[in-house]
C-alpha cells in the first residue's frame, strides 16, 4: 500500500510542478492556492508512504517520478527540447525507480 501512496505522491508532484508557472511568481491568487494545495497533498502522501518505507528510498522515488513526469510533460506540452542525453537520463531515472522498488 505504501508503494501505491508513494506513486500517487509522485504523480501529484508532477501536477504540482506544472502548477508553479501559472502562479506568475505567486502573484495570482487562484493558481497560487492550487499550487500550494498540490504541494501539500504531495508532501502529505509522501509522509504517509514513509511510515514503512526508508526515507532515502521514498524520497528518491518521489523526486524521480516528479522529474520524469515534469520533463515528459515539458516535452509534450511546452516544446521543451528532446535530445539523446535527456532521453537517456529519463531511462536511467526510471531504471533507478524500478531497481529501488524491486530491491526494497
């Protein structure tokens, strides 16, 4: 169950990362409120997952999911650059997440 909570926390972190830019440096009230709510939910879910998962593993997986999701959405939605190096980095992050899960 805690791995499911951790995966959900990572997905909420992806949404949170995408919610930062629309705040316009936290000057727009509604987008700022949404951003802060997503941040709070992501960290709360992470804390719940950490009740049985090691802190280092949980945080590494949480940030890994967030990084992969943010980069992928940046490529798909914001025309962020795609390069062999970025794709390789994503593959290594995903591999690290899977290895952490398999060996825990």
